């Protein structure tokens, strides 16, 4: 085992040395580390239930739904692609070394623990939101982080076991998929039946997700019990659930080791998929869109030239991949996220439409930076088109702005039907939502000009998120203050819209110079 520990130590040293050769990246990581420590301390000392006192049943229902959805997709991915702790460097070096397979598996498990801690760090950012809405116990924060850690350790093991036992034949794989889909369909059907019977979405969903049947399901029951201790307190069942999960992890690892299967070949497909995901992340691409895409076979000729040809090219790509017009998977996710967020926050009363706008705008950021224009700006021909910089920038980003406008129309049309009957407010929300997207787009370009290529795409996303929110937060604060003082939604959204318009225009002007520096990315 000592050679494998040597590799792990060497990898850590190389990471540290790599940061030492890139002072900007090192400073960035130090600042992030300071922010994380401050964030943890703030999350620990801030009071619980400062905005609203959500019920313990609602807390348990949210975690139950989240765990069910995550496990469903984990099992599906395990059947289709498997799961792996390894990289291609391990395939070339460790797999070919004269080391027993169980030690190689332990080596991969230790390496994966670093990724597990990253998932826990992501959960830290959600703690203030949880504490604002629920009354946590004194150790509730640590319970939530423990739940995230246990799930992140379980996730790859489940995928690996599912892949090994279903990869023996196509019929077994299809049958396993159908069983998992059927179980998920039954769970969703039960939810709809409860909602239709009671006629109350939130209370029906909470009662259903608190049903005893979910507590008895393997993995789901244990994870939900552990998470629920954050509000209910620690009981003997809490320790029993932890013991069961560790037993399951040990049993799965024992199965992987003792079965006389070609383990290395089984994880090769998953390792290849993992490597593709890492490359996609480094390029700022949408990881979920990898693999084969279902596109329509559409033929079209270019009728324009110059910068306008870029716009026509992107329009053709949307026609091939979208469900209708510009509506695609990202549209559905943003709209559903905004509406569901509103439904699970019923006590916001007058702030309902604000919650939908701000949460949807937050979700929009992550889709905008993975849209078509970042891929377009990496192509050399766009720098060589003999057109003014402003015109090239406008046509390069026009499709994204149109898509955001149409998504906003659909999102707030649904909001108008269900809870906001003020047509002026709805119109201002649509415009403001579109302008949020514009600020993200042009703020991204300004970040490229200011910081260039930093240590990693993850660092770039953090910088872009910081720049965008730094620009937008004053408008949000002024708008909410205006609503509190004037009690007028129209005035509040008018202020937010005008602020976003000004910010987008200034960022657009600051972004034009990006075409003068072809070597920037």
C-alpha cells in the first residue's frame, strides 16, 4: 500500500507547487479559504428561524425529496455508465502496477474523499438559507454536513455496484432501468394522488414525504433520519442509521473486491466518462449536455453575411436542439425551480413575485455562462470579421438575450396565472429577468478582460459570480427599500429594471474591447 500512498502524497505536493507557480490563483484560493472560514463561523453563530419558522415536517419533506431524486439519478447513471473513483492517469499507472485489486480500490476510495469534502463545502453555502427558514438544534449544521458527506461517499459505490451487476447483458440493464423508473413513477404518482385528494399542494406534499414508508426504504430512510436530527435532535435511531450506512459501504466494497469480476474493465467506461466531464468543466461547458444529443435534421442556407451570420448560425443551432423556438432543457429547469421555490415558501406573502424573480435570476447565471456565446467567442473567425466591435458583440449575444426574454415571458405568465395579477409588475419582471441575463453575459466578458485566464474554470465562475452580484445587489437593495417605504411593487420593479438596464449598458460598452485581444483566452 505504501506505493499508492506515495502517489497520493506526490499528487498533493504537485497541486501545492502548481499554485506556487501561479500567484494570482494562489491569492484567489487564499481569499476563498478566508471567505469559507468566515462563512462557516457566520453559519454557526447566526440565529435559526430569523425569517420564518418552517415546520420540522417541511424540513424532513425537503430532504426526503432531495435524497430520492439524487439517488434516482445516481442509480440511473450507475446502470448506464457506472461510477469510478479513478482518472486516466490511474488507469495507465496504478492499474498496470503489481498491486492487489482491493488495495487499488482503497486507493481510489481515499482519493474520492477529497471530492466528498468539496460537496460538503457546497452545502455550507446553503446553511444560512436553511437556518433562516428552520429552527435547527445547536448541532444542526454539523448534522446537515454529515449527511452530505455520507451521501457523497455512498454515491460512487452504488453506481459501481449497479454497473457491475447490470453490465453482464443488455436485457438485465434494460430491466434494471425499468424497475427504477417504475419505482420513481410510483412515488410521483402517490404524490399527485395525495395532492388531488386533499387539494392543498404544500401540506399534501409534506404529509406524503413524511410517510413512514420512506423511512423504511434502504439508504433513503437512513439518510433522511440522519438529516432530520438537525431539527428533531439526536435519538438512538440516529446512531443506528449511521451504523447501517457504514455497514452498507463496507458490504458494497467487500462485494466489489470478492466477486471474481473484471473490475478494471468495469470501471473503464465510467473513468472515461469522468474524464470527459472534467474536460468539459475546464472548458466551461455544460456537463449534462455531454454525449449523444437528439437534434432535428434541419437544412438552411445563410442569407446574411458579416456579424449577422453568427446570429443566424446560432438561430439554426437552437432550431435543431430546442423543443420549440428557444425553449430547451434549461428553460424547463429555471421555470420549474422558480415556481417550486415559490410553492415551498408560502409565508412570503407580498414578496412572492420577488422570490420568483431573484431565485430564477440566480439559476439563470449558471446557464448563461455555459450558453452558446462563450463557445462562439473562443472561435478565431469572430475576431477576423471586418465589422465594428459593438456590432459583433451584439450579434454574438443576441440569441441568448432573445432566449432569456422568451423564457421570462413563459415564467412570469405562469406567475400571473397563479399568484400575481398585476400586469405592470409582470411586464417589469420579464424585462428585469432579461436584463439579468444581459448583465451576466457582459459581466462575464468584462471578467475575461480584467482577469484573463485564471487557474481553473471553477475559479473563473466564482469571479464572474462575484462581479455580477457586486453589480446587481445595489439595485436589489434599493428596490426592496422602495417597496418597504412606498408599498408599491411597480416602483420597486421599475427601480430594479432601470438599475439592470444601466448596468447592462455600461458592461456592454466595457466589453467591446474583447475583440481586440485574440490571445486573451
